[in-house]
C-alpha cells in the first residue's frame, strides 16, 4: 500500500513507510500526555478471576486447568480450582489471543469481493476498473468528506476492530498511518506503538522507498531501534513480482528483522535465502487464491526453515477472520505435501506469530507474568488442537485483553462484573456482550456504541459488510 494522489492502492492512502514511520520522533509525546491523564478502560474485574478449560499454553495442552488472571496479567495456570475467586466455567479451549499478522483493518467494512478474473500481480487489480468501483470509490466517499461530510475513518476503525475481537484476535497488523488517534485502539497493533515501544515498520511499495529511506531503515535495524519490518513483497505470479525480492536484497533489507508479507512468487531457492537471513513470512492464502489463483510455496519456505505466521488480509479478497484462514492454510499445506501437525498450525497464530512480531516476551503464550490476552473457543473435537482448527468466529465464547473483558458470553460477563456498559450482541444464536469503550485518553465524550457506528456507516454506505455474517 502506498500514499498520496498517485494511482496506488487506496488501502494505503497513507504513508509509504507506515506504522512507526521512518524519521518519526522516537518519543511519542502525545502518548505520554495521554498516559499521564486518567483514561477510561474496558471492563476489568476488581478481583482476580479464573477461566477453566483445556489450556493451550501453546507449548502443551493442559486438560481441566484454570488460568488465573489478576489485573492485566496471568497470575498462574493451575489444575485445582482457585479458592475465593470467580471461575468462568468455559470447559472449552483456552488459548492465547490470536495474532493476525497481515491485514488492512479500516477496509474490513467492505463485503467480500468476487474478482471477475485473476491477475498477474497486485498492481494489476489495484488499477482495475472493477476495483475502482468496488473499493476505491466507496472508500473515498467514506473518508474523503465529500459534500462537506466528515470522514468516517474513526467509525471504520472501531467497526473493524470490533470484528477482530469477535473473531478472537487480540493483536493485528496493518493499521494505516492515518489510524485515528493511533493509540486508542480496541486491540493491540503490532506495527504501531505497543507496550510503550514503537519498533516496527511497514513498507508497502518497496520500489517507492528512496535511497535515504532505505539507509535510515538499515541504520535503525542495525541499532536495534527497529525489530520488525513488514514488507509487502512478490504478491503475484509473474516476473515483476519475483523481481521485488532482488530489489529487497540489493537494498540491504533482507535481514532477521524482515517480515515478508505474501511472497507468492518466490522460488524454493529464494526461500533458502530468506531462511539464511533469518527473515520471516506472513502468509495470506485465501486472498492469494482469489486474486491470483495461486499461493505461496509455503512447503518450500517451511522446508528451508522459515518461520511462518498467518494473516487474513482484508475482507474484499481474504478470509472473514483468522480462524477461517487457518482452515484454508491447512488444506493448502496438505495439497503442497507439507505434513504440519495441528499444534504447529495453532502456534502460527499464537507463539510463532508473537516471535515474528518481535513480541515473544509479551504475547503468544499463557504463563505467569504474561499479558492476560486470551480467547476461549467452544470445544469441537476431542483433540484440543483439532478443536481449534475446526473453529470459526461462531466458536468464540470469550476474549480477554490485558485482563479486560472485551467480548464474551453475556452470563459470564454478568457473573464477573455485574451490570456493565457492555453492549448486548446476538452472535449466531449466542447472547454475547461487546465492549467498545476502551480508550487510553480521558474524555468527557461518551464512548462510541456499536449501534451508532453501524448507523453512521450504513447511512453513507448501505453495502457495509455486517459484523456477524
């Protein structure tokens, strides 16, 4: 994705080098001011509580265990029911919050798009008439302030992040440089400021990164100031896509911090080079198939030793949620002849994803002292790992983010915290509660309600994709 008035991907009507942009002040004074203020927070129970189920740490599966949560952290993982505290009797699968390593959140208000043809590369569909009609013009209407109307970008982001929570994600990648009030997100953004640091960068069109930009980025990587660089690369099936890898290498940007998004056109030999550099891959198979009728040779990447994560990309061409993308990935790995155990697939969206993001000390595991980010899924198979792979958004029963109840079964929320401001949601026949009130800044204005967000979006764009479909 890129920026400006050039005829580029409107998903990136933002900065060429997004996220924590090159040259940005390393000290975010706005964030410091917000943290000094008395902000609002989600529904965090006053007392420690526990969640019971089969706990995937995800290094092992612990049947009939309890995750004890105190404040923002996991306090313990124990077999016996802890005394003196509320216990959520989930009896499902408890695993770390899912990490979606590639997406374009603000665009997830659009419904799924049926491309009328396959394309050779991303440049082809980005400049097509059909894409202009389906996404580019509606996006301009929603965000361009046509006719004096205000931009709905704040509503788009809240709506999209509500979708992420409903799908079990507690961390995402891909928010644009125009993300409204960048740090007031409902979920963690791995390539923006996170846990008080800003060490990730996103490069959409490498060809548009000038020599100065590249030199600055190399210096930041060498100094340890940047630990993850997400690069859209080789997204297509032609020589032009494949040549982007040579540009990456020539620019000195194939490093251990490099995270290749897509890599659809790369050969087995190139995956060997990626592995030798310690770079990583984020795979979005559904989007690849719909746009190019082909996807990345992930079997070759895994055989070379490349660490792999997953991303649902975006709704117009990708999966509706990361759980759905897991199912697509499993089928395609089998078709490529790669025998990947279910547990390893689950780790691609938990432990391994956290490592790829440079956040393995914070996210991706359930363990004492870790951030209390977890999701509870209905049990759908005797084998717990298979149960996760059989799940979709309808299986999500609870999402806890930093100890706060973000989304969950209404009766559990009521038992934990009594009456609250969480909004009732009827999700595929289950009575759930959703909290959109989180903000890191103090404000007298009431937090947005889901009903208000939907009304604003539908008034200007009746075709907006529903959250629960």
